[in-house]
């Protein structure tokens, strides 16, 4: 897994282009490894406490973060794996913050 944490900060955003033509600006919560894939967790910037986090398969096509590809997670099994990996990632960040 590549180390993205040193390149991601609280101001990082991604714009999702939805099937209906709308754009949704999201905060990047983190990029993390889950099994053989890497994933990204996104939260719409106008989210409230009931808004769900979006998880996508994350593919970095160059080291400059210029060509990023997001893929939908198609299976329930992969979504469970990505969700668990996200929880572990967040728990690790919390433990680092406590030190």
C-alpha cells in the first residue's frame, strides 16, 4: 500500500460526477487498504449527521494525484471488507491522535 496520509489533509476534496449530470463535492476522509485493493472514504461537504459516507475503490494512476480513478464497489462482500477496513483505518487515526 502506498502512503497517502502525508499527502491528505483536512482540506482535500473530490468532485463526484453523478449519473444524472450533477456534481457532488466531497471531503476526503481517507485512503486506505482493504485486502488487495485500496479504497477512499468520501463525505459530501454539505453533509449532516445522517449523511452516509461513500466508499469507492481507489486507483491512483500516477504519483502526482493527477489521474485518480474511482470504481464502484459491486458486491456486498467487497463492501463489507471496505467498511471494515475503513473502521480499522479510523481507529488507527484515533489512536495516533491520542498519543
